[in-house]
């Protein structure tokens, strides 16, 4: 199984980025997908998750109304649209796949992880 994130980079505060995560080696439509992030010196934290069909989503409070998770099962890809970015959003963003738990937010519920993509928001 491979999860490969892309789309990170340097952006000014108030700007937007769209992260992508391409999955291979698994039946993508059977997996709930999630995004986590890890800021320097902090633990990896939950950002968002999406159900297998894309019909249900869950977000951490700090990104509600700013971030949108979506998926394209035909392309085996999950996305994270990030708007109104602030310096507090600076982190490595990780994609993860979860076979069993709908709308899970705990790291140990996820079976597979990508290598991460760095998002840096300048003030």
C-alpha cells in the first residue's frame, strides 16, 4: 500500500492550498480516509476524515469552515482544500487510510500512512 501526498508548499497568511493524496495497492473505495498534521515540537493531530462514499465528513474544530476534505474514488485520491490559512496551520500534513472505523479521529484507528507534505504559512 502506498499513500503519496502532494500539494504542500509556502503560502502567505490568508492564502489557500489544495493537498492531494494518491492511493495505490488497496481497494480505495473500501477505506475511510483522513488527514492529520504535525507541527514542529507537537504531536500529530487529527484534521479531517471522510467516509468511503464521501457522504460524511468530520473536522477538528480549528479547521471547520476553512478546510474541506473530499475524495474521488475513480482516481483513488483524497483531497484537502485549505482556505484562510494562518501560521498556526504550518505543519507536515499526512494522509491516512482506515479500513474499519467510520469518521475516526484517533491515529491508532488508521492502518496506512503517507510520508507527509510540508505546509508553511508565513505571516
